[in-house]
C-alpha cells in the first residue's frame, strides 16, 4: 500500500492535470468561449450558437454546426480569464468529496484515501438483531437473514425454498427454449441450403434454355435464308424462260 506522502503527491499531480486541461479548453479561441456568443434553442434542431453583436441578420457561429468564425473574427472577446478559470477549478477540487466526485472522480478517490473516515465493511456481520431470541434462517446473496421465532424461520425457509425452486424451473425452461431455438436454427440452415441448391439449378436451367433458344433462332434464320435463296432462284428462272408460275389448279384439268 502506498504511503500518505505518495498519495498526496499523486493527488497534486491529478489536480494539476485537471487544471491544465480546463484552462486549455476554456481559453481556446472557440465560439463557446466568446463573450459575444450565445446559444439559442431552435425547435427541431437544438441549441445553436449565434453572435450577439448588432447585425442586419443573425450570424451563425457554432463549431458543432460546422461554422466557426472565431479565429477570423476581429471582435472576438474571451469569455474567461486565466485567473477566473483557475479559481473555479480550485474551488471545485476543494469542495466536499461527493461534489468533487461528480466532476473529478479520480481526485475524489485520492481525497477519500487521505480522510480519517473508517472503511466500509466488505460484508455485514452475522449479528442477531433480535438479541439471543433471534433465529438465523441462512444467508441470501451473502446477507444474513434473521427472524424472531422458529415459526417465522420455517415460513421464511419455505419461501426461500420456493424461490430457489422457481429459479431452477426458470433455468430449465430457458434451457429447453434454447434447445428448441437451436433446432429451429438448424432447420433454417437446412432450408437455406436447399433453397440455394434450387436457385442454382434454376439458374442453370435458365442458361440451358437460353442456349436452346439461341440455337432455334439460328436454325430458323438458316431456313429463312434458304427459302429466300430458293425464291430468288425461282424468280430468276421464271424471268429467264418467261415461265408462268406453277399453280395446282392449272394441272388439275
């Protein structure tokens, strides 16, 4: 365990670190550190920082809204001074431990170590609040349970037993539901695998059908080309020999 001197030195370092951080944040050139900046609650948006200097229209100056004009503003006025910030930090760190813990928990812990208050016991003593007439039922989560009579001990014991049984039943129910959920998950995985197989087969069938369709289109095109050539040859022969077109009715007489 560290000595009191070591703890005080550590507390001094913690106080210095907090004071340095607050000073840097409070004295930095930023919209919220300008005396002319004020936050206005805009419905549906929240708090928005505006410049309060006279202007024909409101001037947005809020780093959280992506509009920081403080660095280039010729009328920037620091809201804080080094002395006021330092004095406020020291006042906060010199406050009672509960108040210090709200802002600086690490400093509050070191301050508590240096106090003369007795430590909080880790567990409650097994003392009988009823004197020698009390009956110890047992402990519940480390807390001793005392009753004033044997009858009360039996009743409390039965209640605790029912509570334990109820917890065991609940654990069994949770286990059964977990097993059922596992089975459902396995069935779902199986269905997903089958769906994937069917989808792959469908895609393959679609590809095969596309190939067959392309082949049929090619055959039809070939037949159409052949028919066109025959027609052209017929027309050529007819024109060359001046032959009439063949007609079934002409040869039936």
